[in-house]
């Protein structure tokens, strides 16, 4: 096989209490990429549609991720990468992660799968480093593995896949204002109170338990974040109103997707998710901000061949 | 029924990454208590053997816990409480929690079970408040519920029971030096770095996952605490040596039990636990400190009638 087309999914990282360690993969939102072998021994970004992004491989997250893989493999194979970018950069739903993950997934397949999906994570993280100055894994891991990913440790890297309760749905609102991950990280306090941290890890432990037991109400009660959300939510227009509105319409929980400005409402079942989506649509349409609104199931398999 | 004898188990709280939210219940270490109705309308501590502890109900954790229950129930029933105290106070394996939990368990049964086991936790916490100035639940919850308990939230109180992998064993060393919970809490820093907190909640999430999947190795890797252990371990003689020794002999993980000075080695299977116990016995026997050493399975049911 010399070329491959893949769907590279969007992801919701952090999920409130899981700041920097948890993420999940979306089903209906993502980029399409075409990766082809070339005979030039070079990694090239040959086409980008949908967004204006760097064409130089060393300045493009997909290029950087693929180069990291090829370097580790000591492979001289060249690749051409085409990206149909449907996830907006700076949206907070893993735009850079989708490109990095999609690219290393396809290259790995085209080379006969020298790496497992988990092994690909560290290469895709190099793309994240380029994008945000921080090689975080909580978007690229779920983009590659699907479902919910928990980053237990960065050094050494250890990522766990957690179960996906079948009725979970995500409503994601992307207000069309740009917040750079780098900027959104800089406002977070680097020291926190032990008390808040204890609440946070109590909630994260409960959230993990809820995924195993399919306890949707517990999942909702666990989606709390008293550390990062109070700071970052200030940057997101009408955050508190959206939170209340979503829960009033039956969402299990509500929070910031990644570093924002996207926000997510976690819902149980299609009907509930449709209600929440309609309420947000109605509310935000009356505001002065353009937006995109998605409804998605949880994607259990991650990047896929199309 | 007018009287009842119960076994009130010792418990290991915190379990490294689960500071203040996690605890588990031991099988072979605990107090025995006899609780009898009296016609005086008073709660009395009528006998304490094994240790020198307050006989006034208002100064005794069991008395305080029972009074909290009776007040909530608006019951005028009196009770006599006898305690055969086998868990040394200040040991770090839930000595006060055992008395509080055992007493409220028995009184609840003698009154026809007006409360569920989970509802009893808040009464037993009043005993913890008397003992340490902090109404924590991470000992009383596993003492009452058995197995592993996770405190998701204190306000409102929500405690989850987590699964118990069947081969888990605990080796507990109690160096006979006294550290008051109150003092041991006071040396903990009230502000911590966000980076450490992220590592901690990543590990706690993984630990919860490991309990569900019976992944013993993951359980071991998750038993890390870079927040409280580095401070508290200074108070425990030969902590680092014991840590290394336990792991060298095959323990999954090692940490401080509660606020210390007891330490625990979590092991897989009896043979492994016997090896770790023998190695600790041999090592500590050569030191100048008296000690007690326990090997126990995980008690899945908590306080029990004997």
C-alpha cells in the first residue's frame, strides 16, 4: 500500500477534574488526511484545505510528528501529507492533535505497523510541543486510541484506556474566538491549595469508577474542576450561563474542552443531547458571537481509515 | 436483641496517591467491642481493656459517635460500650475509626437498622473529629463498608465502594513510636505545585482503574505520593530502606498508612506477602525500635458481628 486516507478525530481533553491527564475522542468531528509515500526521502505537506496552516514540514504539527516517527525508526522513506482541515485551530478540541495523530497513524500503517497505537502517542506529542510549547498527551492519546484515555505518567509515558458507557454523548460549542493553548496555559496558577487538589483527585477517582460502572449520574457529579475552570472560564463568553442552561436541560455535566474556548456538555442518550444542543443553539444565536455546535458520540477506535 | 459483640477492623487510609480520599479495610487486625442496651438513657463506656483511654463518653470516640447517631435519630435509648482495644492509638491504622465504626454499627443493629452502612459514616466521623480535630472519612468509611472506599466529596458526603482484587495482601509495620494525627497533619504544606497535583490525580485515576481490572502491576505503579509522603516519611524511622526492601522482596507498592508511623506494603498473594513480612521482620529486628508486624487480606465486609 502506498497511500491512505484517514479520518482524524477531534478530542475533548481535561474533562474538568482530569486536567492534563484525561481526554476522550469524538465521533463526528474531525479532519480528513491523505498520506502517500514519495520517492524523495522527504516529508512534505503537499496540500492543506480548510485552514491557512504552515506548509513547511518542520513548522507543521503533522510533519513534525511524522519526522519524529521516521527518526526513531531510522527510516529514510518520504511521505506526502494532504490535510483537509475541518477542525479549526485554537478551538480547544484537539485540532493539532488530530493532524499529528492522523499522520503518524497513516505512516505507521503504510510502513507495516512497526509501532503499536500506544507507541505512536509519543511521536504525535512532538506535534503538540510544536503547537503549544507543551508535549501533552491528553488529546493525541484519545485521538489514537479512541474512547477515554488517562495519562498516568509522562516519564515514563503510560496511558490507560478506560471503558466508554454506551449512551454517552457530547455537545460541543465552539465560540469563534481564538484562545491559544499557550496563552490559556499561562493564566493558570502554578501553585494550588492542597484542599482543592484533594477535591479534584476525589472527583477524578469517582469519574474513573463511573466509567467502569456506567454510573451516569456519578459521572455528572464528578465533572467538577475548582482549580483551572474558575480561571479559564473567564475567557469564555457566557460560560456560567451555558453551564446552568445545559444542566437545566438535562446535561450530566459541563466544562471547558481542553484549553477552550470550546465547552462541552456531557449527556446521556441522543434525545437528551439533542435537547441540550437545541437550548445552546437558541441561547447563543442571540449573542454577538459566531459559533459552531457539534453533537457527537464517543469514538471508541480513534483515527480510522476511510 | 439487647447486646452484640463486634469485630472492629483496622484500616489503611490514604494509600499514597489517595491522600484524604482513599482507604481500605484489614481482615486480621482489629478491636473487639461489646455493646449493650441499658435502661439509664445514657451512653456509657463501661470497660476498656488493652489500652488506657478516656472512660467519659464525651471524651471517647465511640461514645461521641454513638451520641451523634442517637441525637440524629432522636432516640433516648442508653448503651453500655466495652472496648477490648487491640489497635494501638496513634498507630496510623485507624484505631479511633475502628472504635467509632464498631460502636455505631452495633448500636444501629440493636436499634433495628434505622441507617444504612453508608449513613453511619457521618456519625463515625464525629469520633474522628474528636480524635484528630478533623472529621475525615477515609478510615471510618472502609471500616464500615469493607474493601476500598473512595471519598468523592465531603459536602455533601459521598463515598464509593471500589472492587477488591482477590489476591491483594497488606503487610503493615507499626514502629512503636507515637505520632499524633494532629501533629502529622500540621507538617503538611497547605499549598502544592500544580505539577505534583496532576501527577497525583493521574496516579489515583490509574489506581481506581487497576482495582476494576485487577491489574496488580498497575496498582503498584500507581502507589506514588510526591506530595505528602516526602514530608511525613521523615518522621518514620528507616522509611526509605523499608520501601526499597519491600519492593526488592516483591511488594507491589509501599507507603505510609494514614498519618503514620505505620507503613504498608501492598502484595500479591500469600507467598509474596510472607516474603515481604519476613524481610521486614529481619531488618527491623536489628534496629533499636520496638514494633508490631501484621499480615492481612482485605476485609470485604467491614465491621462484623462475632
